[in-house]
């Protein structure tokens, strides 16, 4: 894979893992944990800019880029799945804050582009109108290009161009708007949200010290630090339901060493070390 993808910049650390379980590839729990464990180890070993971590893959790696990139969108700055497919639950809505560039070919006989097409239809017709965001681009090669299951090679859409596009982006660890569909029991942190048993599509918008929550089910907490809001002023949390809007919290957040230690231990990311947690439900 290093021969195919190459090294786009000498300042980058490029990692090309080999799948451990071929039957489930990168979309199963083992593959996902393997990728996140590699990333965690890289953070411990090197001086990683955690706002400039990128994810790309082809074929089985394309499936993995969709799956890992979506379920762990808060860890990356951009993602580029190629000749892959997507299983939507817990994946597509989570790309709301993660730039996405997708490549499929109409004449690909090994991986049909149907699931990627459905994902983008959902983004354009349902998710963008409801949640905004989604800096996503979908390039579908026509049969005349004879790409098949090969790598993107058209000028402006080749591997070099994909890397150049990804490197234009930086992760925002504290977005004002987060959309999250939890689907993994062990993935409890997503940007500045925390949930142990959440489900459904959760939408949280931040305006200074005011947070407005809608959608989703199960427990939900908002994690705070001094860069996210002013901890010396009251924090207000509102929840919108079919019955209207209600205020569920107003007050000064209580600083917690436990929250800090947990967030540092789980994320290993200085950009996501929180010192307080406010319960929504």
C-alpha cells in the first residue's frame, strides 16, 4: 500500500495497517479497535498534531474509511474512501463535521457504488436540510473512464490530489454544532458529548454558554473545558422534544478531577481534555 499511496509529504507519518480479520475487514469490532489502537499508540510515541489526522482507503480499506471515519469522526480532520461501501447505521450522520471525499466507479464489478450513492442521497435530501454542514464531495467515475475497481487516476482526482485535498483541512475539536448517532458500546465520547447508552441521531448546538439538544434517546452528557465555554458563568442546557423546549440545567459547572482523568485516558488528546460534565438526561 505504501507503493500505491506513496508519501505525499515528508513531514507526515503514514501508516498502512494490514487487516487482522479478513471476514469482517475494517468494519467489524476487531478492525475498528485495531485502527483506533494504532492511532492511540502513535499519539503516545510521536508528537502528533491531533487536529491533523487523516484517513483514506481503497476497496476493503474504502469500507473501513467509511466505517471507522464515521463512527470516530471526532478523531480525524478529513476522510477519503475509494471503491468502498457504507453500512449507514452509526456512520453517515456522524460525518456532519468531517470533510468527506468519496470515489466510486459505475463499472466497478467488485464493489457496486449503490451504497455510496444511497449515503449521499441521504446526506443531500435528509441530513443537510435538517442538520446543515456535511462538507462532502462524491465523484462517480462513468464507464467510459474504465476505472473499474482500480484507484482514482484522473487528473485532479488521483491519489496525489486526494492527499492534497485532505491536507487543506484541520479538525475543529470544539465545533458549535455536533450530530452523533452512537452505535458502539465502547465509543462513549464524541467531540464534547458523552453517552454510555445513547441511541438515535443526537443534535446539539452551542451558542456561547448555551447548549440546545434535540433527538436521540438514552443518557447524554455535555463535557466542558475553558476553551469550549466560560466556566465562570452559568451554563444553560435546553432540550427540544415534540412537546416543546425545556431547560434541563442552569448553573456553574462543577469541576471534576474524575472527568479530567477519564477524558485524558480515553482520548489521549490535549484538545479533548475536559474538566466538567453536565447531564442532559
